[in-house]
């Protein structure tokens, strides 16, 4: 059984697609599968997949090479916002088990196992095909191994540690602006900034660092997990990281960075796990952010949000997906 995983990521798209595919890779790896990942990304972003069997390739443009890979594969996983419908049609026409990941349902996908891990995605209106299967909702959220097993998080009475994370990239250069604002509004509170592989604004962040600020460069999943466990409040973009934070039970304030995060944020607002400060380009975003930090000084509010997050994400999504896919594969063989 050969499995090919196609994905993409860089400082403009972010690294959420690659992280999700790493999560599935790890779960397939536990089943002793013959795996390879094909990533359209820059070499800096590629460092997060260096321990996995991978190749850096623009697999949409280099069609002939992609077709050779696909023709030799039994299962093909695609997590992309760039691949055209024709690419999916070719895969579905040839491969026994095509698996597509999409939070926005941007295309009318052909025969496949379609995964949308957005919170409450099972309630979305979807024109379902009879020859397809749909894995919808946060129970099918692929998290990396670091987040499969989590100790109980301690919620402190008072806020003493604020963490800022915008995932693998900081597309809108929000980190330095937020850190500068916090250094004025909360000068004596410990602050941690997470810097990802695709950041291109590190100097700007370092320029506004105060003596209570630590910068965490390119952390592993395990280190990031421990920082989430320690933080009293996390300020985050609205992508994949929100699901990791929910798994931890870390009280979170979100900021919309790109439009395709809106489904995520809407679901988490509805669930009452996050407080939402608005979009990155709102004129009053920093004022709103400071107001929400003051609101979340409430111990009971943070305790409630922590419980909600842990209840909605159990860390078993990667295994559920892989078990479902392999079951369907075994039926065909």
C-alpha cells in the first residue's frame, strides 16, 4: 500500500496545511504505511518536514511528475487551496482512495473521502455525492502527535503569562504591533512570542522586545504544547492553532488574518471557547484586544473556556481519519 500526500505552505499561505498533513503522516506512519509527502513550499518552510520522507515540488505545475506519483499510489491525500478541479478529477479517476481536506468547500469535489474539520461542519449545507464519504467536524481534526495526549492544564487565579502566536508565518506583521502594545499596557506581565519558520519580520519583533518578553524561535510541537499549557491567555490567528489551543484548554483571543479563517472563528465563537478581537486591519484592533485581556482576567471565565476547548477537541482526529481510510482501502482489496 503506497500513500502520497500533496500539500503546500509558505509565508503567504501559512503552514497550517503542512502541519495537518504531518499529523496524518504520523498517524499513517503508526500503521507502518509506505508514505511520501510532496510539498510546494520554500526551503525554510520545508525544515518542519525534514524528518519525514518528502520532496519539495510544485506538484500543480509539474503535472507529468505528479501523474507518475499518483499512478503508483493506492491512497492520495490532498490539502490545498491552489489545486484546480481538474487535478482532483484526475486523482479520483485513477486512485483507489482519494482523500481531500478542505475547510471552505471551495470546489465541487469528485469521488473522494472529503474532510472538513471545521467546528460544526457537520451542520453545513453540502451537496453530497453518493460515491463519496464525508468526515465533518472537530472529531476529524488532524493534530500532530504532540497533541494526542495532554495533561490537565492549570488555570491560575490571575493572569501572569500572555503568549502571542500567529502560526508558522505572520502574514500581516501583527506580532510586533501586539507586543509593543502589551509592553505599554501590561509592562510587568510575562510575555512569550512564538516565531515560526516562515516569519519575515523577526527584526521588527526583536526591536520591541522588553525585559519581560521571551522569543521562542521555531519551537517543536512538544515545546509549543508546554508553552500553551503554561500560558494564561493566548493571542492567536484563526487557523490550525485554534484547534491545538482548544485541545490544551488554553483561553484564547483570536484575530482574523485571512478570509478563509472565518468559518473556524465563527464556530469557536459559537462554542464560546474564544474571544474574538476582530480582523487584522480593524482600526481599533489593539484597543479591542486590550479590552478583551481585561475581560479575561476573570478566573471563572478562563476556567469555563478551558473546559469548553478540551471538551470539543480530544486529540484523536488523526487516528479516526486514518482508521476510516484504511478500512475503506481494505474493503476494496
